[in-house]
C-alpha cells in the first residue's frame, strides 16, 4: 500500500470515527434534554400554570389518556380540573427508569417511559404511590412538546 493510500485510509477512518462520536454526542444531548424535561418541567406540576400546559402540549394531542385527537383546549380544561382536585401534588422520577427511544421514521419524535412516585392531596382525599408514564414527545430545538400522554398507577399506599 502506498503512503498516499494509507493516509487516505487513515483520514477516512478518522472522519467515520468523528461522525460516530458526533452521533453519540447527539444521543447524549437528547437523553439529557428529555431527562431535564421530565424532572424539571413535566413532574414539577405543582408549579405548572395554564400557560405552561398550552406551551407544553400539542394541538391536537394524538392521544390523551386513551382518547385520540384531543384538542388543546380540552387538555387545558382537564389539567385545570386536575389541579383543582389535587392542589397539593408531588412527583419524583424513580431513578434509572427513564427509557428514551426515537420513534421509527420520525426525526425528533421520542417515546418516553418512566416510573414516578406520587403524593397528592385535595380537600377530601389523599393519594400516594407509584405510577408509570408513557409519553410521545417532539424535540424542537431545546423545546419539548408532548404529543401523546398516558400511563397507569402501579401501586397505591
């Protein structure tokens, strides 16, 4: 192999390697951005306002707790009712449960699944336990938009 061919092979290897590193960095950025969204925005519902809900959810929602193509106005109304029913709310991500998967064939669209601990109370009752959340989100720049939301209670205390 001549020196010029060896250099070409070396340069091509470096470019391919650099591209693999860049992809890995992108994956880390996405995972970090989505974990921050889950812990500091989505699960921080005690600080959520109507403006936050409008900014965070798509219109229409593809799926909202089993209902398809739900208008944002209906999501906002449901969230306001939930906030009134449970004025005291605390949610915490269960460590090491966040799974992030890119949706097949849809750039910037991610499936998120995670477990969380919850404690809520309202005027006439309290609830505490663990739940599982399933979200489909679109990452646009640094902004996360929820396009599908669902989940279930795993255990109540």
